[in-house]
C-alpha cells in the first residue's frame, strides 16, 4: 500500500527529512499496538521529493538519489508498505497519535495515495522486495546513501580496450585486439541504477558515443590499478547520440546532457576500421581510469551497485593480434576442404569464442581425412564438453595445446564407436537437422543442428546442409524491437541489410538470402542457401524462387511477392503427389462483396484415407482420421474439408486459394491436421469484451476460483495432474498427460508417483497455471472448444448458425446444439463476438458433406455477410475460432454489436518489377514497424479507463489500426505510431504490471475496478513462488528464494534414480504377464539382448545431447553463463523464468516446435518402425491398414499382436536402460518416462 505524506516541515534537507521519517514511521509500526505479538518487523520504504519534482507524485520507488536541497524547500513523501493491512494499521495509528519530526508543532498529514481519483498501487516488484528484505536502521541507510551518492558522480576514464584474456610467457595476460583512446574532457563511466546499466560515454564534435553494459551480463571483474577487466556473458549495446552543439563551438566538449542530444541511435560497434576483428572481442573489455582516485571510486562500490565480486588480479597487457585478418582468411580457406556440416561446427569454434584462430587451424589439421559424419559428431561433442570445462574466464584461451586437442581426440574416438551402431537417420522424412545462424548487432552466433520440421523446399532439394536458417536478433538472442528511446533504423540498414542483399560468407561458402515463411517473418527469421549442384544442375537462391511458380500478378508489390514465396517455406508434412486430373476447380461463393468460402476447398474420402495412411506410416496406435486439412499445393494454400460425395481421389480448389501459378507442382503438403478439438481459453481482451457486453464480473471470478481449486488439488493423484496438464495443453509433445492417466490405472490406488522429476513437473505445472491466470487471464472453459473453420458445402445452415461435432480419442462424438458464442483471437472490436445457433446432429441424407465433418466448425454460406469475416476479419484458410458453450458466458443478443467492417489499405506498389533486394527491404521495414503488440496493449489500457470500455471511440480506432497492423505483411503499409490514441491517464491498471522486473521510473499503476483487476488481485503475487529446478539449486539461491519442494531429499543438482525401488518396473512386469499370459509372448517382451540394449543406450545419449541443445537455445536467461532450461521444463513444454512476454512467447513457440519434433522422432526410434523391416520381424508397419487396430481375419489380428509385442519389447528395454543409468545424465528421466508412456499405451489398449 502507498501512503502520501504532506505538510512536511521545511526545517531539514531532503536527506534529513527522509531519515527522520524512517525513524518516526518505524516507531509507529514496529511497536504495539501496530506490531502484533509474534510478528517480525516489516520493512517499508520512504521516498522524499521536492514538491516541484516531475516524479513527485510517482508511486514507483527508484533508488534514492540524495540531493542537498535547501531547508526552505517544500517537500512531499510517499511511504510504501508491503501489505494493505499494515498500511491501514499505520493510518489508524497516526490518527490517534500524530507523527511530528524536527520538533515541529504541526503533525504530518498521511492519506492513501490517489491520482485522478484512482488509488495508486505500488509496483509488485517493490512489494516483493519489501517482503523479502529486512528493515534497515537509519545508520545502515546513511551508509547506503553515501555509496549511492558516489554512483551519481561520473568516473573519468581514458581508454577502452577490447581483447581476450590469455597466457603470455606462462603468465596471465590480456591480449589487446582493439583500443579506443578517449578524449579526456568528456569520457566517463556512470551507473544507471534504475535501469541496471553501466554507461561508458565520450563526446566528439558531432556525436556522443555510448557503450551500454547490462549489470546482469557481468560474469567477472578483475582489477589492477588503474584498470579493470569486465568479462560479459554477451556483448554490450553500442549507441550514438547526435549532438546539438553548434558547429562553430571550439572549446572543450562538455559531457553530453540529454537536453543537448538528438535521438539515441543503435550502431553495431566502434570503429569501422577493425570490423573483421571486432565481432570476436567485444565481450571482454579493459577500462582504464583517468586517475587512481577514479579507480578507487569504482572499486569501493559494494552495496549500491549489484556488481560481481571485484577480484584483484594482475595481467600483462600484450598485443598478440589473435584475430589478425590473415589468420581469419586462413580459416576460411581451410573450411572449403570440409563439408558444410563439418565446416559449420568449425566456424562455430570461432564465432562462439570457443577457441582462438591459431587453435582452430590446428583443429582443421587434425580433422583432415576423417569421415564427415564422424567429424561432425565429434565436433558437437567437443564443443559441449570443452565449453563446459572452460566457461567463464577461459573461453578456450588459457588451455595449452594438448588439452583441447586431447579433448578432440577423445570425441573423435567416441564418435567413431557410435558410427558402428545404427546411426540415426534424421533426414529424408518430415524432419531435418536445422543449422541456425543468429546475426546480432556485433557478431554471429551459430547453433545446431537441431531436429526441426521440414518444408516443401527442403524436401524438394533434399541436400538440407546447403540451407541455413538465419535469425536477425539483439545481443540477447531475442527479437529486435524499436522503442521511443532508441532508433534502430540505422542499425537495420547498416548491419543487417548487407547480409540480406550481398550474402554471408560462412563455412567457406557464400550463402544468399532465399525467403521466409509467414511465421518466420514475425520471429525475424529467414532462409539462406549456398549454390550447389543437384545432378548437373546448379541450384541458387534465384533459381529456387524462379521454380516456385509464376509471380507476375504480384511482382510489383514487394509485401505480396514475399508473402507468396513464404508459402513454400511453411513447415509441412509431405503426404503424396497428385495427378493433374486429381486437381479440379470450383467457384467461390460470393455475395455483397463478401466471400463465404474464402480459403477453403474440398477433398474426397478416398484421398482423405490415403493421406491419413501416409501420415501415420509407422504409427501402431489407432488414431482418429482428420476430416479437414490445412494444405499447400503448388500455388494453392488454405483448407480442404471432406466431401464424401466425391468419387475417387480428387481435390477441388477455389480461386480464393489460388495465390500464384505453379502448374507443375502437385505435391500435397500438409501444414495442419485436426484430429481432436483444442481447449478453449478466455484471455484478457476477450474477458474485457465480454464484460462490456454485459457478462457480470462474478461469472469470471467463479470460473477462476474453480480452476484455482483444481490446480491446488491436482497434485493428489497422477490422474488429476494429467487432467490439468491436458486442460492447459502442457506436456502434449512428450505425452505426459496420457502417461499419467495410464500410470494412475497401473498404480490402482492412484497414489502419488515416487519421483522427484515428476514432482518437479508438478511444481512447474502449478506455477505456470497460476501465472497464466494472474498475468494472462488464461482460464480454460468447459463445454467450449477451439476449432478450425470450414464452409457448409451443403448450403444447409441458415445465417448465424454453425455445425460442430467434436470427438476426443477413445470418446464418443459430441454434437453441439443450442445457443453459443463464437469469436476469434484477438478480440478487440465490440462486434468480434457473435451469438449463433448450433444445429446439433444432422441427417447424413440431408447434409452428407456437413454431417461427415468432425473437430472443426462449419459456417453458413447464406446471409448478407460471411460470418468468419465478422470475427475480426477472419477467413477459412486455417483460422482458429473459439466456440463458447457455457451459458453464463454467452451474451444476450440485444447486447451484440455490429461487426467491424474495415476497408483494406491500398497496397504499396512499385513502378517496376520488384527484386529480392526489395523483399529484403520490406523484411527490415517490418522489424522496425511491427506495432501489433503495442496496439493491443494500448487498447487494453484505454478500455480499462473509459466508462464505455471497448465501445469507446479510441478503442474502436485501435481495433481498426490493429487490423491494419496484422495485414501489414500482406499490404506493405505500416501503421504510423503517431496515429495511436493516447490513454486518458498515463497510469496503468494494476493487472498490466509485468510478470518480470521491467519497471521504469514513472510507470504508475492504479487499482482497476473492472473485472480484470479483480481477477488479478484474487491471486497474490507471493502465491506464485519462484520455481528453481533441481539442476540449478545452490546455496546462494536457496538463501534468496523460498523453495516449494520441502520434501525433496537432496538439493545437490541431480534427480533421484528414475525408479529407485523398482516399484514401477514390478507393476509393469505384472501387467505384461496379465495382458500376455502366454509364457512365450511375455518372455518375448521381457527378454534382453545386448545389441538392443546398446542401441537404445546410444539413442538415449544422443537424445540427451539434443535435448540439452534445445534447452540452451531457448533459455531466456542469456545473462548467465551456461544457463539452460531445466529438463522438466522441456518435458512439460513450459518456460518458467519471468521475462519479457514477447521474448518468452518466441522462445516457448520454438521450444514446443523443437521438442515436439525431437520427442516424436524418439518415440518412432523406440518403437523401432525401421527395425521392423529387418529379417527378424516378418510384418512391416507400413503395410498396416488405415485403422491400425482393425478387425479382420486371423492373419491380420496376429500381425497386430506381433506389432504390439515388438513395440512393448523395445519400450521395456528402453525403460530398463533408463532406470539403470546414472540419474544425473541430462535427458535420462525424459527418455525413461517417454519409454514408460509407450509401454503403458500398449498395455492399456483395448
């Protein structure tokens, strides 16, 4: 709670007044009757400011900056208490016993802080800090303030040196690779305590230059007068500011003041003369101070600035020119001798700062003549092991020759032994080993290979090693974003554009910009390719694009041209190739300028069966066939829905699906299947919209309370935990919900599983669910579904009606009937929610096409306007719609508003044919002009403050601007940021506070009286404990954070054995013997053979390494050395560390995609579909019928049973391998529980 203090006496300075208030308030709250018995003294914060201070009324409590104000100056103060209860107790107490300071006769007046009639809410991070820290007496405060005062004084510096720590003549040294000698008058080091930065600045005549170092990236500080060496986890940020100092000014340049500067401009480093060296040396910085006093001032900081411990350490300063251009050139010449997979790993040794150039040249010599597969695997292992052993200061630089070469030789030996086992064949199907290059403002970073889903281009050319995925990112590895404070246009044009237009030299080859998918555009990623031969044909980026089809219709519209190319890069699964006669055309249904069939065609039953068979080759589990598919077929894109009246194998395409001409491309690529309904969730924009349409707040509060109780009870049994995971879509890739359901059946008494890995997954589940509720309003809904949309091909449905039949695996179909609300995310316009009538079960004779559809929502083709277009401008080319069946959430029809009707902006056209350079320019323009997130946030902000809510005129305008911003990739017309309406009050509602600590000075919050505020406050922030995985717990963290897992036996950084008492293994054996009473059968399942055990042990090792790569790549804690996601996070598919929501969303999406591919590949390898084709087993899985467990003659049933026994045998051996392996090996538990899931699925099949 925040309390405002006025009528402060003017007898003291700002500092004296602050200290007097701390003492006076402490005497009130730290004594009876305010202090209750058995209570500890609560901390609180006092902030005193001049009445005229621009932040005088701000609730946010930044670190106090002491100033020596005049005693006659009028002051005000704000007090922040950790709880509202304590704040009210204090206010009651001072009414009875007024507070006076400085022997003043007039008491200080205290009252709750208000602004514009709204109660100010302290920032949640401040409240948490007060709760977690003890109260400090005034003597301690004075000491801290003295040190803090030092941080406000610039520290003069004279030199900035970029280089590498190393050894010289067997002594510690620092190799200076580039030195900046600074002008003495204006060069300084300062601290920004609020933003947690170190700033190095110096001024020239035209510009002020700045190096911004985030404190959290500091790994180590070495000091030896008059210099310090800062070792960073990632490079700093480089900026320039254009000075407004007149050109005729000839005196010494003063330090730049913010009022004398133009916009801050991001640049990619200093200077341009050593551009070839700079990318390799920008994370170790030597700073020389201008004097001994300046050096001592820096080293004396202990409390006010969260610096690592400063280590006194002497190094010799040398100039070794490790990154001499000739050495770099020699590396590139050597790389030509290796295949791209091997050269990529060698290149990563350079760009990821693992070895020095001269060491890399020796590695090249050691790898000459080695088999390429052995060499690549060995380098991957070498990088993993050597990086772990040389984290922090070494960076591979202090190792003597025998060390790194010895590690390499050991990796080569291990890799050669693996080659004697069945080598995993990743390429050739729907997965491929993806190599990624991240271009940041200062460097390149290489990752991979990781298993990812393929696309039509990669499958067409097959030689996937020639393709690279390139990500344009910030130093953190996350998306670049423009802001009001910093302009990035210069950085995009000067750093990133040359790579897109001129290519990138890597692995001794030149890679060229090829294109991107629509989803990759949002993540700022693109595909590059180097020229290669396919047969005797040279393949280049230009020839690949030319072969895609005829783009003459859009060749003068860069955005549309690139969007058409993007179709080919959508992640898809290849099903089959059609004959020309099997692709037919039909007309769209259009009326009043509205297309009712926008993006959807039809597919025959025979072809659906064939697609289902091909997609499920090797899958021995029964699955529901999808009745609609999201597809790419040459220049066509969109949806195909089942039409059982069509004869033979045929698809019918509509003009709205035809994006460009590609008559020779007849491969049907599947972008999405829909075999079960998705969970429907509320979210904040939808909750606000429904509130404005008349749904009472109590409805939402009851729904949230119900799910909270479900979360709290979920840990009591595997079944309940599995239900919650399923409802929140957790663990779908690993199959954890299904595994827990089957495990509940196996345990019979439904007791808790004795596994700390499972317990950690429960911890994750609980924290994630509560965070989703508090910070996203993500409430799962019963009797509601998220479904893909298709059209009513029977023309049966009347206007404002839908047909829905949903079916989950192993469940009966459910036909929706009655009144439903339907919407599409995001819902911003008041008309984005429609009330419709679901028609229930249909007679197949009256509606043969409609009645055959399942797990989709069919919209009518009757009426004045297409219903999907009324839902935020939706269409039927793959859009998902939310169908809400809870009566209490369906608004009254009288409350429903007219749907939005936006005129699309005129597309940006050229007066000539566009080139790929135009496409690259659009790509960069998109990065700097993407305002979708900002508009949605502003809409929520204004809607909370206006009585009309989302019906407010500003919100209506923002909804239209949001539609324009979403269409920007298609139209090429960006939204002008200046056209966004501003909120009536700058303060934000409390529910918009960040999950992580990203507070800014002056960022105020008030207690929202609306439903979103009520929902937010129902879940106290301290109820959502910080999650710490077992692999990351250490003594320091244990002291700083409360840990939920009070029953865990050990915190040593490893899990307990997978099945320590063999309880699960014994139950599995018992179940196998019960299911297969024949001794021959169950012995066949339980038998062991050394060859299979070694094969699966090798598979587990490979899987653990792949999982670790994914966990490192998707870590959001980039400031910590060697940090990675916990194994349990990857297994469950969540990222628990609080961070920027855009950053987390990107990382989570990538994590789910990559783990889904990895887990899917692992399951197929454990089941052994490829092994079924050996002489040991007579039947082949890909000979199975569409219905995997069909009834038929005895030979078919025997084949089915043999398939199950074969799969059970391999899964049981895999489980046993995992349970008998070291539990501290990363990936062991995931491997074991995936194997257990396969076992249980087979054992509990009907």
